[in-house]
């Protein structure tokens, strides 16, 4: 019995059926193997990012540049180029497995095609637990000593991009203090600041928390500013909100600050405004 009319292309003979089944099975195995490779690579990069951020938190303002140099060399820190074309006295580090912050090597069309495919298939990719993310760090020096250190995480959440960024220096810059009220008394030097920020990333949107602390900050404040839930990288749907990404920061704000964070509508899904 013929399923399709007879002919060179439409006759579904037993031999042709075997070829089709074998081709389908080969394609299925290739897809499974590719997914396995991607997941394994993501796990390895996740572990590197976790270790990197923990080591970054051990660097202290006033620490000598020579003592930080092994860390800089291990993570291949580079001097960012200043606006005037000169190199400033700082180093930047980046773990960027999805090439969110730098292009793929090769012709521009390769990078453009990758970004179109990654964005266009975003819903499918996230459903397979392949969330895009990038981790960065900065160390700034003055007169051979650490002036400040900072780290940040940008990742795809359940409905939008999420950002966690922290700064640790001898004092909190005045332009950051102007964004929100400090927990310190008027006579004290400010030692903790955190504010919500709207995030534009590529053609999509999101939200984030930016925190600043100093050596005068309490352990609770240091944890609130720098504790990031990195399980958001590998979770099923990804972190739902900033409350999931930075639970200590949101809890600290509820206890010591009035008001709530801002909100965003979500970039590829409806983002409920339930992170208070």
C-alpha cells in the first residue's frame, strides 16, 4: 500500500522510509548532543563566575596593587581604554559565555546572524534552561593601592533582563548618594546606598539594583549589597524578579528604607509588580 502517489519523489517505499527514519534519528541525536554540550559549557562557566565573584569580594580598598596582581593575571584583566584614547589605572574582567558584551570572532555577518538567531529563538532557548548572562568586575587603583572594586551580573530572568551591580570603595560617591536616602545619621559618614534602575539591554528592557558600600559598612550591609543568587543562571524559568536575584538587598530595604523598588513591564513576558 502506498501512502503517497507513485513517483520518483513521492513514492514512500520501505527503503525510502528507512532513510527518512535514519536521518531523523541522526538529527535527533545531534540535537541532544548539542544541547548536552551547551549545558555542560554553561555549568563550567557558571562555576567560573561563582568563584570569580567570591574572589572579587575579598579585594579591599587600600590593598596594594602587587597583592592583587595574581588575581588580575588569573582572570586576564585588561586596561579599559579611556575616552581620550589613553589607558586609565584600572582593570576590567569579564566572563561572557554568550558573547553579550563582545562580538563573535570572524566576519560581522557571523556575529549579526548569531544575535538575530539568539534573540529570535529566545523563548525556545529559555524554555531549555539556556539563559543568557554575563559577569563583569572592575578594580581601580590610585598611587599603587586599590581605590575601589565593583562587580555586576546581567542575566535573562523569567520575563525580563535583571541586573545586580555593587561598588566597594573608601567612600560612596556623592552622585550615588543623591539618588536615595542613606541609612546613616546626618553626622555620620554614609556607608550604604542602594537604588533601583531601569535597564536597557540590546533591544529589550529590564531592571536592576545598584548598591554601594564602604569599609565602615556592617556585615549585614555588605551581604545586602554583594550577595547575588547565582542559581538564577541555571534555574528552570530563571529568576522571577529582583527579589529572587538579590534577596538580602530587597530584605534590607524593606527593614530600613521606606517605599519600594521601581518596576518594569517585562520584555518577553508580563512582569508582575510583586517584588516589594
